[in-house]
C-alpha cells in the first residue's frame, strides 16, 4: 500500500521566509527520484531549484507558477510505495488547473500527510524508506520514521466535505482572501481580482461546475478597462434585480480606463532591494564626494594588456576589473572604508578581507554579486570572477552565498550613459565607489588644452566610520591610479 508524503517548502537559508514559484519541473503523475529538483523558485536573493526528499509518483502540486508561498507551505505530495500499489492514488494538479487545489487537499486529507515535515518516512512493512541525501531544513538525512496512516478503501472516494475543507485550506494561505461561497480556489485568481477591485461573486466561471478561472478574471478586467458592458453576474449569488436587463435609456456607470491604478507587489528581488535601501537611508548618515579624472592613460594601459601577444597574452581585462583592482589597493591604504558599524555594541568593525560587490542590472532587477577575497586577486583574476558572476546574474543562477557578505561595492553606472550619481550605500557596508561614463572632454594636459578621456568618480561613505579627510584621501588615490596606472606598481 503506497504512502502519500507532503513535501513542504523548506527553509532556503539566509533568513528567507517566502519564495515565488517560477517554474514547475515535474507534472502530476511523473515519477521522481530522491533529491530530484521538482520546482524552481525565486527568493529575495536568487533563483534556486528545490530537490524533493522523497522518491515516488507526484500526486498533487500546490500553487500555480507566479504564486508566492511562505516557508512551510505545501509544495507537492508524493506517493511512495510499490508501482502496483500506486494505481488507486488520485493524481491531481493544484497548480496548473483551477479547482484542483481542493482535490489536492482531499488526497492529503484522505491518505494522510505521513511525513509532515519530518524525514522520508517508513516503507510499507518492508523497513524504512530511502532517505534524502540533501540536507533541507525540516527534512535532511537520517530523519526519524514518520507516523503512518493506513489508506482506507472508502477514503479513495473523496466526499464533498473534504473538497470544501481543502478549498478553505488553500484560500487560507492568503490572509485577506475574499470570504464566502465563491467558486474559486486559486490564491492567484483571488489576488488578481483584489488588485483590480473585482467582486468575484459577480463573475460567471467558465471552469467545471462554474469554477472561476484566471481567464475569467482577465476577461472581466479587459471589459472594465475598455468601458464595456457590465460582467454578467451569477444568478446564485446576485439578486435578480441586479442581473436583470437594464431598461433602455439608462446606463451603468463604468470606471474610466484612465482611472485604473496598477499595483505592483514589492516582493522577490525588488522587495529585497527596497527593504535594504530603505534601511540604509534610515540607519546610515552618508555623505558623497566626487572628482573628475583623466582616464586616458588607464584606457591606453588596458589596450596594451589586451593586445599583448606571446607569453604576455591572456584573457581580456575589462575596465571594471581594473577599477576593482584599484579599489582593493585603495582599501589597503584606507581600511576605515572596509568596515561596518555594530549598533548594539556601538563599535566600528574593520574587516580584514575585501569582499568586493559590484552592481549589476538584470531583468529581475538590481543585484550585487560579490567577488570573494578580492584583496588577494590580480586584475585578471578579478575580471574572470566578475565575468562568471555577471553571466550567473543574467541567467538568474546566482546563489544566496554569491549575493551576500560584501564589504565594499563598486557601482559602474556609466553603462547607463550618465556621468555622476550619489548612490545609496549597500547596507551594512560603509562605502560605495561610483563610476560614470568615460567620454572625450576638453582637459588641460601638460599645460595645454587637449581632448582627453574623462570620467567622474564619486564616493558615498558612512560618516560614522571616518571623516571627510579619509574619504577624500581614498577618492584621490583612486583618481591618481586612474590617471597614472603606474602608481599601482607600488602595491604589486
């Protein structure tokens, strides 16, 4: 007799409390192996594939793609047991089709969750089921045997009451969900309706038994924005006088298309960035200084590096890698800026290693990958790591560890075609160097006016860790290295 185990969204670490389903990697009815990735989720820090600690047949999925789930919420259920015994177990998909969330809850209610948040559980009279090799918070390896519940034959025919209970459980995941007998079980559909002030009781569902689908809500939204006729209400929940045809000469007031307000949830990467920037502004008394620098010699040195042949040949070195190497040299001279402030202890904590973050704009938003131990790397090594992390950011494959732990940030906003900025410090760091675009400008060089490659550098710093003299000295040293790259030879 197979057992059905419920796999809940595990704690993904780094203090994350929720995740959004990006893509399901399995379908209901698929056979999965232990530790096989079953879903791709997006947290506030990265996109990760979540492995399932059970091996068996997927009997239900909870949540559609785009649904945000808290840690501990059910992800899917897996029937574990002999192949022949898996036949009677109902296969439902609460993510891909509306209404199936109730059915999925029924299966768990009738068959029993078995594992809960424990280990892989025990087999059916033949010893312990194989345990997961991955350590997931709440699962892990070597977990104790879970409590078993036998499957009663009459439980396979799920009563209507179980469907109602499961539907209530699904809608309870959204605290402010519309209450009452509304024929919709998808939290995503409810949220979409709330965002556009739609009364679900006035919608006629096109799904089985009048179930309201996402397509029904989107159709109603289009009708409202286009100023179309009122959506046909359901006779079961709307008084007859409301559903009656309006007399000629009268009109129903419709909200104007121009008055529609779009609400975008602050979640995922966008939400994490918003929280961090707001905290930085609240806690850090920042100040900014800036200087223009002649980058002509730096650009010439880069060209010479990249055009070298023979034994001196190597990977191409980017301007960002050179600037990063300059930053590590400057931080060695001014360690005050490679620090953080411990508010509880009222102490400035100077950090021995430089974990250099660099701002990268992606389709998912602004992220700051971190080059570990940058103080021990040369320009070529830093450039290779920046290239690797940039590609991972572009494809959404950065891990939480690659996005945390930075001690200083380099922000190259010149790629956006701007000269200057006053960036917000990446909390809890103490400083950020901003680099504008490098453009030809008139410049006095060796007593004569000439066209040179000029860049604006800005340093935003935490005034608690140092005074203006230290910040100015750091920025002046960076500018000197940009104007005369040979200065770096002292520290090589």
